[in-house]
C-alpha cells in the first residue's frame, strides 16, 4: 500500500528540480554575458595595445564560458524532454527574489570588475575550494529552503555548490530509473530534443537513457560548476587565469578600470522597490535596452518552438537559426547599452541590458499563427533597429542583423506553408540560368557550364574527353560526341555543380539525391549533394563551398586553398550520429555576413573516406578557416576579423 506520509520520488519532482537547474544555468549565462559586454575595448576607451589585447582575451574567455553555459542549459532541457516534460525556457527577472536559489548562490547583473570576477570564481568553485565570494555578492538574508524530505508536492531544497545540486539530481534519476525501469523513465519523444552539435554546442547531446543523462550531468560539473577537483580547462580555472592577469595590471596601475560602469540590475520601469536596482531614464539607453530585451524574449520563444516540433518538421532548424541570429543581434545592442548613461538619477552610472523575460516564454501552438507572430516581431525589430542605426556602429550592426533575420523569416516561414509541409525549392534544372552560364545545346541534351563554380576536379575532361576539350581556343563543349546516359553520369560526378544539364529527349532531368550529404575534403572545400537552396535561391544538387576563407568566389570554392597552404583534416572526429528520421529534402545554406555557413535541413556530414561525422538538422559550418572544431564554427571568425558577404 502507498505510504501517503512518505511517497516515492515522483517524475514531477524530477522535472521540478530540472526546472531549477535550467533557471540556474540560464541565470549564470546572463550574468557572464552582461559582464563581458561591459568590458572596455579599443583606443577609444583609452587602452594601450597591451591592455587592449588582454581585455579582448578576457572578454573572449568569458563569452566562451557563457556559450558553454548555454550548452549546459540545452543538456538540461534535453534531459527534461527525455523524461516526458517540457523544458523550462523562461526564468525569474533580475534581481532574483530570496528563495529562487539557495542563499549561498547569488546571481545578479553587474559590470566586470575585480569583485564580479571573484564572484564568478566562487560560483564555479570546486567542492573543496576555500575561495570566498566577491564583495557585494553575499546574500543580504540567510534563509533555508526546506529539506530533502519527499512529498507529493514538488519542493525545492538547499545545496552549497552547483556540483552538490547536480550530484543530488544524478542520485534522484538513478533512483527513479531503478524503481520504474529505463523504458518507463525515459518515455519522452526523442525527436523533440535539440542536437547541439549542429549549432555550435557539441557538448549538448540527445539524452536516450540513464547513462546519457548521467553523462550529461558529469560533463556539466567537470566543465565548470562545482567540479570535484580543479580541471585545467574548467570555468573555475579560466576565471582564475583572468584574475591573475587582472591582478598584474592592477599592480602596475592600481587605478586601472577594466569595464564601463554598467548598472547593477538595470530595470526599464520605475521599480516599486528601488533597492538593488537602477532605473534607466536616458532615452537612448531605454530604446537600446528595450530592443535588446525584446529580441531576447523572442529568442526564448523560438527556442521553445524548436522543442515543440520534431526533427522531421522543416521549421525546427529554421527557428533554431533565427534564435541564434537574434543572439547575435542582441550582443552589439547590449554593448552599446553599457556605454550609454543610465540617466540623471544615477550620475556616473551607465545602462545595461536587463534581460527582461516574457511573463510566459512557453511555445506558442506550432503552426501558421506562431509563424505569423515570428514574422511580425522580426519586422518590428528590423524597423525599430533601423531608427537607431545612426547612433553608433554597434547600433548599425544590430540593424543589419535584424533586417537579415526579418528577410529570412519571410522566406523560410512563409504565410502560405502549413507546418506539416516541407518548404521545397523550385527545380534547379529548369530554372533560367544566369547570364554567366555557358549553354551548349546538343541533339538530346543541353550542357550548362557554371564557370565561377568550377574547382577543376577534371571529371569532365578525363571522363568525357571528346565532349569537354581541355585547353583549346573556341568551342570546347560538344554534347553529341557521347551517349547521353554516359554524359549524364559524367555530369553527376562533377562535385562543384559547374557541369549541369537539361534533357532534350523527354527523359528525367537531374533530381535530388535520396540522402543529403556534405563531404569534408582534406585541406579543401565542403562538397554538398542535396537539393540546395543557397542564400534563398535554388542552386542545383551539387556544390563545393569554401572553408579556407580565401576564395574569390565565396561562398563557392575556387581552388585558392591550394595556393594559400590551407591545412584542415578531411577526417574530423565523429560527433552526433543518431539516425535522422528523414534523410532528404531541401537543404538551406545561408552564408552569414562575416560568419559561418548556417545550414538547416536534414544533413549527414561525412569524412573524405565516407565515415559519418555527424547527422544534423541544423549546423553552423566554418568558412573562415580558423575554427578549432572544424567543420563546425567555434566563433573564431570574429576573433580573426573574417570578412565575407
């Protein structure tokens, strides 16, 4: 008989605890971003060359930690979905009310300085660390949030470190699985989870069973929060390295200031309780933070949308890429806010993005109405950002990003497409070729040569030497000198899509392959075979896209990698290999300005020898040549100043 005074651990309690884990990771990510955005940069901030280099490195390190917190957050969301729950996308607004987290864990928005850095070290400390908290971050009140007694009503409980919290979560999941079995415990729809490898978060993997859930918790702890021992690349160690560098600068100049005086816990409206908050009054600061917050709110909605539809839904990769794009648009606005005055009530204090969350960030019912809201909001953001574009280079950068996102949403979340119908491209073979294409009709087939795409793989001149005459003056393509079926095979062998054709004998033109593939070529380009939609336009079924960063024909490869000495393995390590439910369909590739190739659609990435590297429905593929996680982007393009349309 059930003991009503001592019930067993419930699925609801597990989900309740995972919601707190999501809030914790989410809040940590926001505080790290806020501090990084406040860091000074460039000669305009009065820094010498050495100071610029050091502060740029600190900012990059903190941003990488924030990105890893996002990876932790996606891992927690995936565990939640695996257990049959919906992820906790939202969070309480800053400053947190007492009790939202244990008294020993304080999170608030604060500019980067020595005390803030010490607070980050304290939050990420190993279990045996004696590091103190930063000044000004100790909780004003000491309270207890209950105990570990099991109840029917889900309860929160205290923990001293993040590592202790995750250890208790591991124990609870193990206990629940032991009582109910794995099939019952992990009954959630796997197709709703996100595969982090496809969008720059390789640590966030799908959760399929107890082992993968516990491995996800272990990875979170080992990477930073409450690690059992100091790890050289943990968040704790990286923050210690920044502190050592910071202290060296302070010894040289005790008055050195590393960041702009951004507000502690800024708010956009006059707060009923002003303690611990800074009300923003400056009109430009208010407009900047307002737009950044709105973009953040829509980003959360889009992430919730991504978890509401399965991997087979063509909108899943689209909304993920839009969410990532919004984060990029928010960043320059947040940096601009930290450089604007808060207002007359707080002289000497600057503004800052407040990360105001929507009252409810849950997914809207997937379908045409949700798509309409996304399009409407992005149009509003684009119009609003355009009005601010003249204020600074950062505002102009945000305006360009929002305009591009609005255009992408109009194209990829069209009003006329129902949620269950894939967005298909028009047949590339029958589309009118651009003027640069050389067209040579024969009796039964028309050959189309797209010169700018050619990488001189020589399949044409060696496989069909009577059709394609190398190194001759005048006409060099003669379609009637070879049987049509053999010539079609030669065209299909062309990896770049430079050789295309149109059948004149009434037989079928080239069609999409049964499996979308991208081959990572050794020290060379990405070779794609799929129904390719490139920058919104049909681009055939074959293409080789530059990944060295030096092509003059971007996004296509032009062979420049051969003369620049580009070195990159064609055998990258295997990452995500879970079989995709659907393996074909349109593959959208959108080159991001000065950034990677944003890919959405079903895709299997393979090595040069044919080994599976990853199966994804969305990905950001490096095209600057500098990523340390090739073929995926790791953000190096921003550090090295990569430029491309």
